[in-house]
C-alpha cells in the first residue's frame, strides 16, 4: 500500500469506528456496529465501496485500496470484539452448575440385611451352602433334637413364644431338587434360633455338611436398649469325619477378621445344650481396641458369637453316628454385629425404620 | 452367684487379686459379671454359673474350679467333713445311716430324757431319693456378724441364727436346707409325699398357694409344711421362741422341682439348685456341717443323730475317655499328664485303661454323662487358647445357595433402585392392626404374648410397614417409600413369604426446576410390575374388592393366571387407625414370594435376536365409554391386528372439555414390525383399519 495519508473520508470513518467500538459490549450492540459499518445495503464501508467508481481513474485505485484495507481492519476488530464478548459471556443454554442437582431416588438395603449379606458372602466363599428355614417351628426341631428335652432348664435361656394353635410351617430346601421330607408340619412355636434348620438338614442330607442359616428368630424379651422380641441371626453347621474345635477357631478367625478388620479372637468355655464343648467367641473391643472401656465392661473383649462342637445327642437325634462324624455349630446375632460395626447403641433403631437412620448407610 | 473372696480362700489358697481371678475364671467357663471391693483386702465376685453346673452354685464348687485353674490343692476348713478329690466317699461317721431304723422307729439321742422324736418317711423315692433330718434344741437369736456379712455379700438377708445357718450351708456347699419348728409338726412326723389336689399351703413369703397332685410336699401328720425343694411353709416356720427344730437336707428330683417351681411361679435359691441337679452325696455332709455350725455359733445342740433316709442310692458313674477321641474333637493331642491333672483336681478319678482312661464321676457332676463331657473338662482347663488354628477341609462340592436368598437380593436391588428403603418390622402385631388384613378367624394368636401390641403373628407385612410410614410422617418426612421382605402367617395358609411396599408423598424428589406431582396408583403399579420382572413374570392387573384398600383404587395382581398379590391405595379407615393424616394417600402392595417363586421356577432366560427390519408406529385416538377398561381396548386391538403388531400402549387419556360426559378420549400407539421384511404403509394401514373397525364394532368407539 502506498505510504501516503488516508483519504479524509477513510480517516473520518476510521475515527468513527474507533469512537463507537467501546460501546459494543453485548452481542446485540456488536451486531449493530457490524451492520452500521459492514451492512450490505447501507453500511459505511459498503457505501465507500460504492463510491470507488465515482473517483477519477488515477485516484480510484488508491481509494479502493484504502477502503478495502479499512474494511479488513474493521472486520478483524469486530471478530476480536466478538471473541472477547464470547469469552466473557455465557454461551447459549449455559446453566448455573452450582445449583442443586435433581436427586435420583434410590433406597437402601436395611443395615441388618447389609450385614447379613456380608456374612453370607464370607461363608459362601468358604464353601457354605446358604439356606433359609421356616420361622414357626415344632418343639422337636427347636428343642428336643437339640438336646433340650421338655422341662430342660436350658429352655429358660430362651424364653419361647408359643402359638395358641398349630399352623402349617413354611418350606425350605426346594433348591436341592426336591422338597425335603423334613418340612415343617404342625408348627407350635416361634423358633428361638435357626438351629432348628440344622436338624431338618441333617435329617435330609448325609454328611459332610457345611451350611449357614440366616433368619429371624423370636424370644420373649421386652424391648430395651439391647433386646428385641425378634432378632436376626446366623446359625452355622459343619459336619464331617474329622471336624475339630481347632477348625472352629480357624473358621471364626477368618470370618471375624473379614467382618471387623484386624481383630483378635478368643474362645471362652461356655454352655449350650446342643454343643459340647461349648465356647463363646470374643473379639477385641471395637470401641477401645482392647484397651478397656465402658462398652466392653473394661475387659477389652466383646462377646460376638456362641459356638461349640455338636453334641453327640444331636447327632443321635438325626440318625448320625457320633463315632463317625464330628462337627461344629455356631450362632451369630446380626444386630450385635451391626451395632458393633456401625456404632449403634440402641438395638431398637433397627426396628423403627426411621429414614434418618436408614439413609445414613452407604449404598 | 456372688461369693466373698475371703470365703473362697478358706478352700483354696489363691493369691491373685479378685480382678485377676475374674479374668482367669472367665476363660475357664465362669464369666464374672462384676467385682466389688470389700474393704481393702476382700472383694465380692459375681460368677455367672451356667445352667449345667449346679455344683458350682457354691463356694466349694467355685473353689474347686479355681484350684484346678491355678494348679492348687483344695484345702478343707476345720470342721468341714468334705471330700476333695475322690469321686465318692462314704458319709462321715457321725451321720448315722437311717436306713437301719426305717419305718416308724426313729433314731434316738441317748442323752435326752425321752423327748419326742421325729419320724421320717418318703412315699415316692423317685421324687425324693434322700432325706436327712436332724433335730436340734436351739436358742433363736441373731447369727454372728461374720456369718451375716457373708450372707449379705451373697445377697441373702440374715433372718436368725437358725435360718442363717441353713443359708450359709446352701452357699458354702450348694445344698439347700430347711428348718422346721418341731412343735408345729403335727404328729412329730415328716412325710415326703405328693400333694393332694387342691391342698393349700401358706409359704414363707406369706402367699397361700394351692397345690396339685403333681407337686411334691413335705407334710406332717396332717398337712403340707413345705413345698419340696422350693419353699417352706409359714405355719412351721422357726420363730423367736422355737425351742426345737428339725433340719432338712434332702435330694429332690430336678424335673419335679422345676415343674412345681414353674407352676407356682416361685423361684428360690433352693429350687434353682434342685432343678439343675443337687448332689445326693452332699445331703448328709451338709447336715453335718449345719450341725457343727449351730454349735460353733452357740445357736443350739443337735438332739440325737441325723436320720438319713436314702431309699434310692445314686451311684457315681464311670465313663470311658479315649486319648484319640480327645485329639479328634479338639484338633490337638493333650498330654496325658494334663488330662490326669485336670480331671483329678476337679474330683474325677481317672484309671488307666486301653487307649485312655476309665473315669469315675463324682455325683455332684450331673453334667458329666458322656465321654465328650470329660473332653470338655479337659479342654476347658487345658485352655482353648492352646489349641491350634486350622481350617475344615472341603470334601464335597458346596451346594448353591437357596434361590430365595439370591432372589431376595435381586428384589432388594430392584426396589432400592426404585427409591424404596428396606424396612424390617416385627413378626407380630396387635390384633386390631392385623384384623383388616386377614379374613375372620385367620390370624394366628400367640399363646403367651409379651403385650397386646405383639398379640398375633402378622397376616401381612403391611401393618408393620404402614406403621413405619406413619413413624416417618410424624417426623416431617413427606416422601416415604419402604419395602420389606419376610414371612406372614395365617391359619389356613400357614407361613408364607411375601414382599410388601408402602409409599406416600411426591412421585419425584422436590427440585427447584418445578413442582413434582404427587405419587399415584400408577407409580405403585410400576413397582409391582418391577417385582414381577425380578421373577421374569408379567404381572396382570384387575380390580379387586379388598376392604383395606380404597374403593376404586385397588387391584389384584396375577401372573400366568395365578393370583400373586394385591395393591392400591390404603383405605382411609386403615390409614386412620395407623395415625396417618387424611388427604395424604398411602399406596401399598403385597406380593406372595412363595407363589412368585413357584411360577418362575424352571424358567431359563434366553436372548432374542435383534430386529432386522424397522418398525412402524401409528397412533390412534378414540372416544369410548369411561367405564371400559383399557385392558379390553388393548385386547380388542391385539385380536384385530395381524401378528406384526408388537406393542400397544396408551399415551394419552383425556376427559373434560369437548368430550361427552361418561366418555373418555384414549390415545394409543401401535407399533408394527415384521421379522422378515420391511412393512409397507399399505400393510400397516390395512391393519389400522381392521383395528379401528373392531374397536367400533365391539366398544362403539369413535375415532377422533
């Protein structure tokens, strides 16, 4: 481009653009500015372009070049303005990403079932069959076959709820291909433990046995901080030719460590009519890590389950030969595990079904 | 059982402080509930004695356990003719066997100047195999303070020197005793006999109790003077002026005492020991101890020798104990010397025999009747902590889990994904709460309910679930969705498993973008269908007439033609009864899991090939009577359309302006597709014409 001064009209137009340029702070104002200068019909530049033909031939070329140069400058400036504006302004359809989300409704598994599923999974991996049994039972399966004949003092340990009249109990074990013969017929009481299923199972299937039976059980306990008339438990049974108390120890250590993390496990002699020897199983206190606190009555230990070697009388009741097989059995309260694991100090919370409680548990 | 440490130390020289003893013994099978310090040097230990160990409901019993745990020898306090390690011993020499003088001729004290004596007879040796009686001339007064202190530490109230001596012996040796005022025994006789039906006795607690013929009593010549093994009678109670007493030390049948105690609702220190099993060998020993104590504290002197009626002798048992069996059960061999040491310290007598021992069992060990009981004794004192840690070997392929467990997990997944929280409610409910959900006479009452609110087994999960909804509503929760999986019970169907849902509030959570519509019947219907899907079943719906659901918004669900459950809006009356506010409808559903499981059994899922040709959708809007169920419309369409109709669904329903009264405008979308070609417009149109014609003919539908 020749290095001489601009035509006055071009200079005026340039000044006009520079003057109006700061006002283009919105997309709309920018569009106005663009139309004013570059509009096809009456834009300032367009008009100057139309004037080119009116210039004498010797000036025509120079003026034309100046107009086109200005046009290019203005276009570039407008594009620059547009980019700045775009950068500073929210795009079409933009949202305030900090506004509250639309909640996707999702419920929660009950904490007791959460624990139950976890325990089921642990035992399933150890090769246990998991099955359920009926909640109403007869005296034979709930007591007698478990070495608790009528008037046995140990029946006091489990104050029983009886039905006013017998009803038909639920079914179990259909998954084994056929409905076992040992179904519940006239049920007369609410089972006080799921051990009743161990009897049904042993009466139906030969050893070896490795089962775990989760479910609801009932005892005549009033509601308080640590008692409910209905609670959930697991009862397990392992029977084979060489099952030992040492195996029981190993099984619980594996299971309890998986459930509670790095805890110590100890066995304490105890008494249950259906096991001999019997043992309570303790873990190091969850609240104080074994140092001793109110939760563990300053012993550093918490009782977590009852267990023992299956009493020979139980084997005899189901037609097994106690000289040929041994076994261990155990019972684990699901509430107790959940209370220790999640720091729940009132068992009733599990049965109030208060959403403020239930929704605290993770998915 | 609360025992003073200093008392224990009379029997075993254990040096550890109380806390340490408590820890040691809790690992030997005797959990200690608490330790209370008593002064600076003494303490009271509260041992938890399991139901199988009545022999340890005594100082001597616990001392024997402590001695075994600590490897110490028992010692016998002076004046106590006690056996310590032998399984069985003859009675002390000065307790003369009464069998010689059986019948009416009682033993006599040569010193007395022909005073009246007591005669003792046992009618049924099966219920009372031993009865030791002893007369004493006494001066009733308070017992010495050391005796009172020991009783009080054990939680027993001192009464008088005579009663305190009997209680002292009870605590020390575990043998319940009783003292009668001799002058109040008509005919100077004691007869152990069954009660006569309707016979009454006023017991020491002041209550008059009517007895039945299955109860055993101690009677005099006329009437019962004690309920055997449970409680004495008030009429023969020792009073401040009693000059002569008869002491009783007996063995009563555990079952009989237990039944009597339960029937009378009377549990005493004596009954608790007898029903678990007293030691028949102890009856005479305890009597000797009581006699010695009476003299020692200056309460009186015995008159003559004790009369010991022992018609049915208990023989100590002998059990085989195999070395290999110990190892087989415990998973580790226990050295012979430990086996012997433990058993001997506990009072067993092991004699070497092939493969192990023959072990004589002392009569006090009522819990030891099999080899395995001996193994437990060995394991207990050898220490469970010394056993190795092993893992049971798998010798067979594990069976798959019960499908109902797998299914319950699927249901939990499906329902939590639908926004429902799992609830767990009790298996029993109040009768009134159950009533709407069961036909008359179908609820199952509990014979001994805890309270009215737990009176019957739930015939449905819904009363509990609706209560849980109400609980949350009262706590400002507007939107509540709950489900439960569990058993329900009726008289005729017995125990059946069910899944129930209850929900109220908005269909979707509140959001700033707009108001959510309230939940309605069709939200619930979707949930019910989702449950069906979890079983691979299509749920069909028809109106039903269950009174606990709101008229017009209630339905029965079927699958494969079989009823599987009901759902709808909870009837206002039921909602009221659960304390729910009117105008906030609660939608409930309950489906029978056993039935769903049965219907879905054996169904294998297979994928279908994806369609290769496009589908064609056509909409149709018709005007029909508003009483005509949509299901009928769909059925007519399906019947009229060719097999290429793959889907028909309502997408709009309108009543109001521009629609005649009692009519409704229903719009449906029909989707056609063929598996072997692309359908032509003409084909689809022909199908639509046929559909419209059928709707017109069958339902008088007008196309809009």
